[in-house]
C-alpha cells in the first residue's frame, strides 16, 4: 500500500490527498455509502430525446472526465459505463459557496460524482444536464493517465487493465464484443438442444489434450490434484450417463509457454453430441460460427489485418497429409516411425529434436509450413493416430483417425473428432501414452481408469468439439495478440 506521507508522491497526488483531508475536515464523506441515481447516461439521453423529462429533475452519476471553468459558468462531461454527457454548472444556480469552494476547488478530473438537475439542449444542440446539485461519490487520489487518452504502452495497459479501460474506449468495445460472442454461442447451442453443464476444474487425473498440467495439493485429502487442461473426459462421461448433447464454456489451464496466441489460463468451448461423427461436427461448426458472425457483426465477413475473412459455409476440407506434402514435400505416411521422419526432416534442414515422437514431429511440420498460410476458414482433416489418442480410427486405415482442426487467420481455432468409444482400444492408447509419459513426455496422457470404466458401460457414437474463445475474439476484434482479448492476462513478474 502507498504511504500517504511519502515524499515521493507526485505533486498531483499530494494535492488530491490534501483535498481529501480538507473534505473530511469539513465533515464531507469522500466515499459515501449511498448514492441517488435515476438514470444511466444512455437512459437519460433516450428519455430526453423522446420528450419524457420536461421540467423533471434527474439524478445522474459518473466520472468527471472534462471540465472548462469560465468564471460564473462552467461546462464539463461525466461518463458512466453507458456513455458520456455534458453538464452545465452555473454559479447563480448552484450557489457561490458550492460553486467556488466545492466544484472549482475540491473536485478533480477522475472523481466520481453525482449530479442532479434538469435536462436541456444548449444553443449548439448538445444534450446537457443543467446542474442544480453536485456531490462527490469517490475521490480519485491518482490522476488519470496522460490527459485521459494517452495510455499506449502495452505493458502498462495489460498490467493495469483498469487504466487501459479508462483511457481507451475502444478497449472496452473489445470486451463487449467478447461478451456478444459468448452470448451468441450459447444462443446457438441452446437452440440446438444442447445442455450447458459444469465439470470439475480440480481433477485427480488430467486428460483430453496434449498439454502439461498445473499441479496443486488438497491438504485435507493429502492428494495431488491438477487444474484441468480440458473438459473432454468428463463431458463424455455425461454421454454415457444419458445426455445426448452437452457443452461447457469455461477456463482451462496449461503449463506452457506464453506467446501472441497462448496464455496459460484461457477460455474454451467444448461440446459433445451423440449419434454423429466428425463430418456432422464440421457441418455444425460452420453453422455455429456463421450464426455467431451474423449475431455479432450483422454479416459473414470480418476484417483481419489486411484480410477479409469470410465465415460463409462451406469451408474447404483438406487432408492433413496432403496439406503438409504440398507445403514442404514430406509425405509423413512414408515414415512410419519417429526416427525415419526425423531423418527426412533433417535432410531438408528442418529442426527435428531427438526426443520428439512421431506425432510431435508431424505437428511441427503442420505448425511451420501449413498453419501460417491458412487465413480463410479451413478444415484440415484425417490426422495420424500418433497425435490423436481419443479419436476414432478411420475405417480401412488404422493409422489415421477421424479428426479435423479448423484454422482461421493463420492459427488453429478449433479441434474435433469422431470420439473413440471402444473401451479396450482406449485403454491400449492410454497405456501407449503412459509409456511416453514415463519416458519424459510431459504432455502425454496418463491412464484414466475411471474414464475407461465409464466407456465399458457403453458410450454412443459421438462427435466432440473444442474451440478457444480467446482466439475467436481475436478474429472478431482484429487483434493479433491474445493478451488484448483477456481482461487480466498472465504476465511475467515486474523486474
């Protein structure tokens, strides 16, 4: 906490604290417990424009964001979460003592105030509140950033998001868009008969994705637990339990690096649907994202940097094997093990770590040569079983599973597959992954015996889907860094 007596306080801060003390000495509470408010700024604008407030006193609240003192008459602006409004303060109306001693001397830009008055239209045509009374609701002890509109440093903006939101109204719009995206996703899924559910964040066995988990400990049970990396295995248990369509929107946690498209804590949508497969999920994905685009933007097209993204169905479907071969000349099907694929990559001067398994090497080829070039919405389909331990094998091709990933804007947006529902096959794949885990692959799946037990009671054929909400918001708000669409992103400690 800041020392109020510190000699290092900025002059403006010191002056504001002196005003705080003067107000308290006058018996004025600078942070009163009650507030009177009749309208938000948006509401009062609408009501006045509709002729509802003639000669009616209104009570408004907001932050004092501008003030022009001109002798006996002053103008200013207050702002709340719904908008901004001009106020007009006259000495002959407010009274000389209140005007000179309080409004002019005690209030600062950034203070939260309450005003009462009559709504009028000025000679310039601006809707204005002619103030008959004003009170302080919260004294701001620090000045607003750089004359209110000057906060640009990304590090400061993301560490102190409250200042970013205050200084940059366009940032507030980003998070309004994010909320609209979530609302549209729920509207679509609810309308299609999906049930929204909640599954555990603390899990005794993690799974559902290739990722390293965060580990915590339950003191009472003397038990290590993991922050979930996916909802998948719990949602599929619900298919066993008799629900045909379920979804969850919530947080996942992965103990991985930070980049322009990765944050260790992120928001994801997953849905699972019985009696369909990855082809059905592809069609649903196209329909769902087209619906979201229409609800949020009014159309199918979004501006993404220099590109115009088009979410109209259908999206192109390209086999992963073909996409990688076309991009770099390697046909991974010709290399059945990690060593042979690694040699082929190194022959082309592609970095291929000695400890990477075949699945990791294929994923690297995808990330390096294919993903950055998939700008328009595109599905890559039919993945090797090495990288898909929970997906159903493609009939007639035991080395390939029915999986797709959706790419937009040069990044992976979603992942889905026909769900593996053979408990014996699933157990064997868990055991294979378990060997990788023991060999040092921290992203391999451990064996989840209870999940295998659930499958043993019969899970219907199903398709499953997962999508990052943060990346979707990046696309819809034309942002190229995931930290710009997370209110409080994880950042390195300040040095």
